[in-house]
C-alpha cells in the first residue's frame, strides 16, 4: 500500500475539506453564501467564500485527472474516462453544483485507488509465484569467486549456491547434496532430494548447505528464462472476449459523447431549460464511462492465469484460457501421458532361440532413444553394434544392417511390409517383433501401466460432459487394454505421427467451430499435433524445452490431475467475465436512459457516479474471485451429484 500512500493522503485531505464545507454551507449561518452563489452574484465576497473551499478540495483530489486529460487531448487520445470526468465535473462547476463536482471527483479517485490496488494485488500474486530469476550469481573462475548477473554465466561455469538462494541457470550438481524447493516451478510443496550428478533447473531454491552446479545452458536458453518469457507475454495474447471489450469501448465512448452533446443542445432549442438539459448531458457523460468493463475483464483473465499458475499450470494467454473453458473434446497421447512411460520387458516369446531374439533386438534397438527401445536394452543388455548401420523407420521400428545380416525390430506392420511371416499368437500389450534375414525370431512383450490417477481424471472429464479420445502408435491390443483400464470412450491405434495430425484435423472439421478440441501430449514428439489442435496441453513437465515452446498450456508437475483443475479455473473465470459484462452494461444502460429522461431527481450526479465507479468497484471485486483456486476446483469438478 506504500505505493499509493500519497494518493490516499490526497483523498483524505480533500474529503475532510469537502465534508467541512458541506456542513458549513448547509447547516450553519454560512449557508447564505450558497444562496448568494446560486444567484451568480460575482461581486459579492460571499460568492467566493462558498466557491474557494470546494475548488481547493476539487483541485487536491482531481489535479492528476485534469493533467492526464490535457496530455491525452494534446496527443489525440480524446475520448477516455479522464476526459469524461473533466467535462462532467467542469460542467457541474459551471452550473455551481460544487458539492456534486467535488463529490464526483472524490468518489472517482477512491474507485481508481481501489482499482489500482486490486490490479497490483493480482500482479503481485503472479510476480511472487514467478520470482524465479536471482539478481546475481556466484561463479568460480579459477580459484576466485566472482559476482555476475545470470546472463553472464557461460556453459561449463561452476556456480556456487548457498542455502536459501535460487539456482540461476540449468545445470548438473557438481558438489553437494540435500534438497531443492521446486514450488515456484512445479507447485510441489514437498522438497526434492538431490545428489551429485543430478540435473537441477534454474529457479529451484537450495534448502541445504553450499552446493556447486556446473552450468549446462546459458541463461537465455534455460528453463527459467523460457517460463518467465511465457508469463510476460501472456497478457499480449488476448481472449476474444477481451478483444470484444476493447473494440466495444472504441466505438461506445464516441457514441455516448455525441449522445450527450445532442441531449444538452437539441431539446433546449425547442423546449428551453438549458440548465436542466446540460445537467442531464453531464450526468449522462459520467454514467457512460466504460472503466468497469475495460478494467474488470482483463483483470479477470489475469487472475485466472495467476490462479492456474499457483496450481503449477502455466497458461500462455487469455485466449487459451477461454479455449480451455469451452474445450469439450480431449484427445490424449498414450505413452507418457495416460501411462507412466516406464516400460519393462514382461515376457519373451521366442520362435526357437531365446538368446538369439534378445541379441538381435538389442542390436537393432541400440540406435534408438525411445523408452521401449531402452527397456529392451536394459533387459537384454547392450551389444556391440560396430559394423552395423542402424536406421529408424518412423512409426514402425528399427532396422540394423551389417555383419552379413539384416535385423528388424518393431511393430507387426514393419515386419509385414518387409515380407516376414508372423506367428498366429495374439499380441499381449505392447509388442516388439524381431526378425533376421526375413525369418521371424519371435516377439518381446512390453508393459506400460496407466498412471495412478488417469482413470479418475478421465472420469472427471466425462462427468463434465467432455468427449475423451486416445491416440497411439501402439498396437490394437495394447490400446484397447489401456482405454478399457482408464475409461477412455474412444481410441485409435497404430497411428503414425501424420495419422494423429489427420485424426485431430478431422475431428475439428467435423465439429465446425463448436466447442474446442484439446490435445494432451508430451510436448516432444507430439509437437505437430499440439499445433493442429485448437488447444495444446503439454505433459512434458518443467524440464522439457519442447513442452514449453510447442504447447499453449504447460502442466509443470507432469500430472494429469492438473487438467480438470485448469479447466475448472478457466470455466469459473469465463463465468465471472460474463457476469461483469452483463452487470456493468445492464446497470449503465438503465441509468443512461434515466439520465437522458431526467428521471434521477436531485441526486442524479451521485447516482451517475455509482453507475460508473461503484459498478467498476463491484466488478473488480467479482473479478478478484478468480484467484480463489480451490473454490473453482470444487465448484466445477465435484464428484458429488450436485
């Protein structure tokens, strides 16, 4: 609140002068000064005795509004709330409605102060969450410890981090062990243990003694820099609703100013009563200010993004928050998204020689970093692949050629394409088929269990009316089993990367703009699909650069349960946005009509101020509810019948 202390002092001083003036000129013998003023007796000193206290209070509380209106006028930005307030209050002063002019400006400044405080609180909630970048770093250059900014750290530098300090860049622990606080990165409240040789991400807080890390990336390439850039750019990606409000204000304000001029000029030309009609026009101007919408709608989106960030969900902009709220089709990648992605060999089914199938599988899979290949290598042991040329066949498997033989390891489609005759045994789970020189050697069964909360999350989405689809490159049997275990209503198996893109595009075309289609993947090999879907959610986790860059929403904890949480926040944010739009426009149009018809009586200006500042304050209070994350989760994704 220190930032707004001067404004608060001005408001208090002006309010005291205003209140004292009201009492003196209405309830004491000095009320004769007001009577003199009403007669426009410019030569009577009592006229100025009445005028000066109100003008002093008005100047103290409203000088900055007058200056802003003047600067905007000179720069060509004429029709904003400052201009409307100055015209309306100056008009009231000209009509000698000094108490109303002063009270209007005073109430307006109270509302502005409240608005600034509300916006500042929302910004601070995100700033505290995203305060990931340390101002300085201790770097060992030779035997000397020097202080540098994070941007000056080079790859390979040894960075010294004391207890309580943040890690400036991504690196490897070179010396020390203990625990990291990753709450700012992932939302996890529990510290994570570390030891030498393990990777650490920039933004983590050291909870132990002195630790030394070896920088693996420059600051600009580190995870923390990418996250901060994403958060900073979030406000530039406006939702359709925000863009509507911006365009609405652009046309609305000139329209009401023209209407006010017509109200103040045209009727008195035929009916007389210039003073009454001018006062109606001024009241009309005060009511018309669209600040309730212009402030509360962006604040609602900003609060929704901040609330989601508290739960470890980074949403790249208000447009994506709006899409998430109306998303009603969720397509999931299987491996690493719905399943744990930790593969193990469950069984080997050789045609004749067990050792031979394992030898050939290990040679072919030796050229792949795919989790399935790594599970085969872990089980069979690494083999000497010198003399072999190993190539990957996308969506099919691996081929190794050399030492006088050709080895295939992959799915059934690969072997059939190469003319290999397979056995008649039905596959069990994920299966790697192995062949050598056109002869079938057998198959290796791979197991990948669903994530513990996958069924609950899928059920949660289905209860909320969402359609769920699983897309995978695995075989029919493995896909059917996982889909059955977790309750996915539809699935498609044996898909190549381009097949997934076509399937997502077909669903979007089929729906023709209704709702939104969301794809959830790991953000690494699903980048093309993430780009095609209306909304891409990455399960890649905080350590994946591809996840942060390819998707519109990043789940920092790599946890499926964050999806219904984020959708609940998005739905609640959009409800609040539309509540504010309907409430603000409804009140304004009613009061505008009453002002134009002169039906608001002696307190017209005060009613006008409420319709402007009061409505804005109420709308902002409502917008700040978007930060109450837990309530959003309970109200939108409850397992109870209600």
